[in-house]
C-alpha cells in the first residue's frame, strides 16, 4: 500500500506480503478499503498521540507539531495523497470522525479548566490545525516550524479562549 497506494494493490498481494491467506484478510476486515482505513487510523494514533500537557495551549502546540510531522513523514504523506486522490468518501469520513473524536478530549479538558468558550464548534479547531498544516506542507511547501505552529495556536486560542 505504501509503494503503490491502496487503489493499485490487490488483496492477494497484501496477503502474500503478510504471509496469510487472502480469505483471512476478507474475514478480518471485509474489504481492502476497511484494511486501509484501519492501517491509516492505527498509524495516525501512533504518530499523533493525544497530548495532555495541562494547558490548552500546550496541548494544541503538541498536537499541531505531531500533525505537521505526520504529514511530512513518508507514510503520512502517502496516506494523505491516497485519501485525497481516491479514497472512498465513507472511508475519509470515518477516518476524520475517528480523529475528531480522539482530539476532542483536549478541548473537553480545556472546557473543564475554564480555558475555552463552551459555545465554540470544536470541529473547527482540528480543521484549522490540519488545514493550515496541509496548505503549508502540500500546497505552498513552506516549513511548519515551531514559530509558525505557535502563531497558529495563538490565533486559535484567541478565537476560542475565555479571556
């Protein structure tokens, strides 16, 4: 999948590389797309852990740093290109919902600490972090260095913060 993308690899090739029977893959995942989604989610969970630094700013900086690093990694870049190019909409939506759900813990903690307005659409926070890093990493090829991530997080906090 890394070499050619999910669309261009067959279940029999995946099974052969894994040293299992093709039916084992279908029995466990049901389809190549389900397997690809699980691989992408597992890799994202490992590469983008949900931080708990004790502050909204610290958590968002740690999250933004992990997101930028993942997007710049060979697997992250391949996954993003494949998902943008030819992943099924249901798979893209499932991936996004799972990541949104995982990252909501950061915002729930911030709410309980009184660092964030309760009337803010939490989805916009992750969409902003991911969107800006995607633009820099894939469109403009600008570096997503620490200073840029700090500024991005400060912009978000000014929008969602309580003070």
